[in-house]
């Protein structure tokens, strides 16, 4: 009898984590799928839910605002990931060169990531405000005209990208710095003895060895950017004219502002498919 408990002991330690996974991930996923095939809204939520099959999916794909949100998402995620990764990689490499006060600089660069996304969004909303924003005030003092950072449909998405880059880049710095610290310094010493320059060492040693960290970082920041909606909600609310309504914000508004819970659930499933597709693409790149 005691041997049975000994064999089952590892599963007892795993039970709390599995319970949390079941309650907060597995159950909501299947519940979301169930809702997507039924007619559920704030009007019908207390009644018997009617099974409608693929009707909610068809309605979603017939909504032009959904395609607009996909376009906005591509711009938001593409700009955010490119800038977060590029700036984060550059700063992490510079800090890895044992510059003076590099430890203090790392702590300073990580501060934005410790702040609530909502607080960061309110801060940038004040900075980019068309009438009372600090940025337009500086432009006016320089004799330049004010810019509609949050009111111009052609500019607003890039204002959100800047805010997201400021908020998300510290994670890339932290993650890639950890990757750089894990590399064996003797490899670089051997490369120097063979006459390799710093640029060639970076290209042929650092990047190949850092690739697993790069791919994992890209997967995480891409998925976070796809699912992120705090900044958009606080800074613009999706406007003007849906110009800043990403798919995640579209899902939130459909479910919790318009009360169309089934349509929000369908949008959530589409986001899951997008996240899985992105992760698979990055993993294929890692295996090359």
C-alpha cells in the first residue's frame, strides 16, 4: 500500500498546478467553444440557449469591422514586435559589453515593465493628447503645428505602437540579456585568437547561439501584442473610426459593451488560432 503512495507522490505535487490549469485555462476554453455555437447575449443569457451551429462564425466573417480589426492588428503587432525586438536586442548587447553602471542601467530599463499597463496607457494618453499633450506643446514651442496623435486615423495606430514598445521592450532586454549571459565567453576568446572581429563574432557566434532565446522571445511578444488591448482601450477606445480597434479590443467590445457574448467567443477562438499559427511559424524557424 505504501508503495502505491510513493509512486503517486509526484502526482500529488502536480495536483495544485493541474487544478489551476483546469479551472483557468481548459474549462474556459471549452466553455468558450460551447458558447460560440449557441445564441448567447445579454438578452438571452437567462433563457435557454439556442444551438445555431456555424451561424456566429458566418456573421463574424460577414462583418467588415472584423476585417478592419485584423488589418489594425497586423499593423499594431508588426510595428510593436519589430521595434521591441530591435531596440531590445541593441540595448541588451550594449549592456552586455560591461559598460560602466550596466547593472543600474538594466534596472532602469526594466522599470516600464513593472508598471501597470493601464497606468502606462493613461500616461501616454496625456503625452499624446491633441490639445493639452506634452508632445504637441513641445512642437508648438518649436514653431510647429500640433499633430492629431490620437484623432488622426492615419497616425493613431503608430501612437499606440510607441506606447506598447515603451511598455514591452524591457521584457526583451531582460530575456535576451539572460541569453547573452548564458553564452560561454571562451568561445569569443577563441574567435579573437583566430582573428575574428566583433561584427563577425556577433554574426557567426552570438546570433546562432542566441537563436533559441530570440525565437522564444518573438513568440511571447507577438502573442502578447496580439492579445493586448489595455493601451487601445484606455488611450483611444478603438477610435477614431475603428482606426485603433485591434481584434482583441473588438472581441472585448462585442462581448462586454454590445452584449454579444457568442460573437465575442467566436472572435476569441479566431485569436487562439492566430496565436497557435504564429507559434508554429516561429517553432519551424527555430528547427532550421
